[in-house]
């Protein structure tokens, strides 16, 4: 991995387990969580805050870190396990669909200094990036990431950049059209933001292929297993930074299988920031039944999901401190 300052390393140590692997829980969802609750009732601010608290309270004893947002997540940060590190999200939720380019925007009343003062061990920023969009759009995004990198370096706190790829001309990201172009989109975006000028410390990225379209994993086949494996290997070789996978809302079982596949393909990923794959099914009992039922689900099923994931990480992930 690249050399980082002693200050940043001290914070990074808070986010990894004893093996140097990041097994982190993501519940910085705002719009997405509102929609999940909205399936059953109109989501209130209190609902969002309380559900995040329950997830934090029940699951952080089994996670190396938790990712929260400073808008609804600070009460959840306060009830996390004492040994669990804290990442705070810096971006506004979603994007302005009326303007081309899914342009990035930070939370208005926050800065990296303020995230650090709120107890963050790292700043996380989500960037939507299409390598094929016009330069006029992507140049804005690159400059924006340079600013955040400089802020994080000034505060001596790790910068976790989450990249979600897309194609401006393909509206359905689960379509076969997008599945075909996704590997190049994911890999080239990683290659760009691994450059030193952005001062990123850890990349949070998608797996390079949609596993539902890989031979033996899904209904429809777009890639053979050897083609998919080659993309995982190419992704790993595209960066010298530590990188972790996001779960992208797939089931816990498929996510675990994906990590095994990545390892077999030669990927040297350094952990995960796993959200909905761990806790999504706890939303229904929380809304339809009671807090007590949600706690029961989280303490049994949620805990099982995260412990199974930890076991898979032990077999598959590489320490962030291992030189690639």
C-alpha cells in the first residue's frame, strides 16, 4: 500500500480488526432507508434515527467499524461498541436527477474538521462516476475529489472514497446492456482515483461484474467464470491503494459467495463495507411489529449475517498493511 502519515495510520488502526482487515458495517443510507421503511408506512426522522441506533447497538460488537451519516446517525455512533471505529459520510444523499452528471455535493453544515470533531476516524465520500461522460462533467468531479483529499490530509484523517459507476445513457443498471460495460467502468474509475493527486487512502468499490450474470451464479449468463475472474484480477491490479467491496444491496449469501470468487480469482481486496446485505431484513419487523422484534431479528439473523461474513473475510481478505 502507499505510505500514509502516522496520524492517518492511527485512525486506520481503529477501523481494522486484529488481522488488518476492514469488516465494517454500513448504515449511512438516508434516502434508501427512507424508501425501505416507506414500503410499510411513511418514514419519520425518528424512525430513521432509531433504526440506525438499533443496528449500531446490536451489530457493532461484531464489526471493525461502522459507517454512519452525521444527519441521522450521530445517536447511533454514541451507542456503538467501544472497540468499533467510526466512519462518517460527507456527501449529501442521492443526486440531482434534473441536472446531467450526478454531480457531487457535500453536506452544507459539515466539513472534514467537523466530522473529526464529531468523533470520526475517517471521512467517507460517495462519488457517482461514468468514465465515458463528457470531460466537462468529469473534470468537475476530479477537482471536487482533490478538494476533499486536501481537507482530509489537512486534518490528518483517512479519506475513504466510494465510487459507484454508471452509464449516463443506460437508465437500468441491472440490464444486460449495463452488465456488459460495467467491468471497464468500475476498473477505469478505480485507476483514475488511485492517482496520488486525490490523496485517497482507501477505495470503497463495486465488484467489477454483476454476479447474477456469471455462469453458475445467475439465471442469465453474460460472463463465463474465467472471464469474470479475469476482471476481478484486473481490478485488483488497477490500484496500489487498499480497497474494500460494497455489498450493493445483494443478499448476504450472494455477497459471501462473491468474496470467495474474488479470492480465487487473485483479488487482494482488504475487506468490506457491508450494509443492506447484513441488516435489510430487520426493517420489516421494526416497522410492522416493534423495536423489540427488530432487536430480536438483529441479535439473531443480523448477527449471524455479520459473523458469517467475518468468517469469509478471514479466509479471503488481505490486510491493509500488506504491500501489494
